[in-house]
C-alpha cells in the first residue's frame, strides 16, 4: 500500500532520481546528497514500491515526456526508509 506521510516530510533526506529511455529504466537513491543505491532494468520490471510511485506521478501529471530527451521521462522524489512516497520534487 502506498501512503503519503506528510508529518515526516521535513525529517527525511532520502531522494531518488528515476529515468526511462525507450525500453529501460535507471534509478539512483541518494541519502543526504550521496548516492547509496543504483538499480536498473527493462520497463515493466520495476520493484512494486517504485511502480506505485510511478503510477501516482503519472496520474498527478508529474511524469511527462521530456522535450529534449533522452531520457524520455525523468522523476525526482523523496521517500522514507520504507520506500513510501513523501514528495515529488521534479517535475
């Protein structure tokens, strides 16, 4: 279940950068500005927690096609330690 946890938004420092190109995706998670984890794969094979965040971003209009890509799509978001969405920071 995806939950937005507004009261923890200011306390968390984890953020991720997610991008899609034609048939693949890449993600880097940052903690206090330092990269701590990298993941990638083919589209449709994202982890369930990430797919939930992408669904929210798409419905909310935060996952548009980039005009000057690649990447084709780009998303920055803050997450808590359990990978729950806290805030979409770009676009």
